[in-house]
C-alpha cells in the first residue's frame, strides 16, 4: 500500500507538471477524456477481400501514410514476408511538417532491434518483436510505441533498396489527430550508423585491458552526433565480436553541448549501459534495457542490446555526442552498428549517407550461432516453398513435420541448442525436399 500510495502521489505531481503535454505519466492517458480523435492507416484490401498486404519491388518506395494537420503517431506495426536480407534492404523513413528531408532514416530491422538480420523475439516498453506461425521460420510482428508528433502533416515510407522483391508487407499506423500541437514538443528522429571494423587503438588489441588510458573519448564509436535542442530517448547497439574474448569494458561517454572530457555522462562499462551483470551470456529483455541477442556463450559472434531512456531522458540544449568505447580504451576491432532515437527541434544536422544495401548486410560468421542460422535459412526457404505449395494445391503438410517446423526448430535456435538444430536440419531437410519433388495430389 505504501508503494501504491507513493506511485499515486508521484503520478499526480507529474500530471500537474505536464499539464500542457499531450500525454501524462504511464497509463494515465488511457482514462483521460480528450478533445482529439484517433485513426489508423493500414494495408487492408480496399476491395473488401483479404489481400491485406502490399508488395514492394526492387527499387520501389511504398508510401505507408500521408497524414494532414497536427497529431501524434502512436504505434507502428509491421509483418513482412521477404527474402533473406529484407531486414537491412528495406529502409524506413519519416518526414514531419511537410519537410523533404527525413527525420527517420533507418534500415527496417535495425529500427526494431534486429540489427544482425538474426531473429530474436523480445518485449520492451518501446519496441517489441513477436513470433507468428512457424516461429523463427515464419514472419514476425514488429511494434514501435515511440510517440511521433507533427504540427503540419506527416509522411512515412518504406523503400526496398535491395535486389530482391518483398512479397508482402502488412502494416498498421495508429495516430491521434489534434486541432493544434502543444508548444515545446520536439520531433522524433532516428538514424543509423555502422563502423566495420572499428579501429583498434594501442599495441594490445582484441584482448581485455584495464590499465590503458582513455581520457579524451576521441576514438570512441559514435552512436549519435546531433545539433539542436533535444532529448536522447533510446539506442540499439549491435556488435559482431570477431574474437572469442570478452569484448566489453567499453564505457559510454555522452558529451552534452560541446563539453570536453570527462563528459556529463561517463559510464563504467558495456554491460552497465544495458542493465546487465558482469559479462552477460544469458539473454534478457526488460522494459528499458536488454541483451536480447547473445549468439554464443564464449562471446564470439553477434550480440544486440538496447537502452531506452524513458525515466531518465538525456537532455541537451545545443548538441549531443553519444559515444561508446569498443573495448576499454578502444582496443577492439569489431563490427559495430547502432540506431539512435531522439527528439529535437528542427532543423537537424544532416544524417550520414546510408551505405548501399549490400554494404549494410552483416557477415556470415563461422561461429556456432551463425552456422546454425545458415541451416535455419535453408529450412526456412523449404518451409516457405511447402507453405505456398499447400495454399495452391490444398495438400496438408504432415502434422509431425508441421509440429517440428513450428516448434522444434524455433526452440532449438532460440535456446542456442545448435547441435539439436543441426540434427533437426539433417532430418527435416530431406523430408521437405521429398515433398517438394513429389507430384501434387489431385
């Protein structure tokens, strides 16, 4: 009861302080009566049939929504049936207030935390990725809950910059319409960066150090370098660790308004940024922090993590430079990529030009996780072919095979039981090939 009373008092105080904002404290907005209206733009079939998706050819841009007036985008949802690299080939862009320069420009998968093109299902307060039928072999449900305000129109697009067509994009964009946007709201921004590899500093590279000195932050990996008045609200970080050593000990250093070293925000190591214990090897996903992809127990290969600054937003008046060491004193040469989320006044500093689609793709590693992923892709291609054949011919996929594809393979991959996955692939692959080669039954 004491905790509940304190929560009510705190939310009441916050409500008084935020009276001019469109949203109050967590959960309060649901019960408030507002003189606004809400609506959704989606990919529903305009004929009334059930073809509720859009295809995107190579080089084509799909306009997801064009909204008039003032409002706030409240929720983005997608499910996509695409080729192997659609997560990095597709680019999500958003334009606010009639501007022709995007304030959001991020490869699709990176916007939703799948920055290595490797499936992981996780739940956080701001971004969630959910499974569908066939688990990791099927399509995924992508959700973003960042509020995105606009005073004079909004436009969201999805561009296929890869060579392969994307067969289907299902989407919902839910938004709130207002007569006018309250003053003092920054515009939502998201940008992507990659350094592959980072440049190792010093003589002792790719090994854990403690004695080396970094008293400038100049060689750190840069997540965000922005100018204006704003607030940092979240980051995704992806690391491809090319060694079997602990890759961390990298402090975050956030330089505010042009300050020198030490900055206003100086951390104590990689795991602390993302809320973990020392040297995490167990995946986890919380409301604000997570290591949602840890491919191998020996630190090799692909790792993805997130930090959302919801209760503790990072404020800046003139500029922000958000950086992270790649190993203590930047002595690791690894593949780093990241997405930053922030709000700021316009105009914003121009984003770095996006790499071409092929250059954005992650490498296929030789570690156990990536070896299992390549087996997974081979099974996924067969599973999709069987699924389409079943739709065309009406033939049922055998129940036992269907169960193994829906559950067994996903469980093995997500639990990192790669030996079991390899055995499943060796058993299921020939069964699926035989079904695909058989003449359809009349």
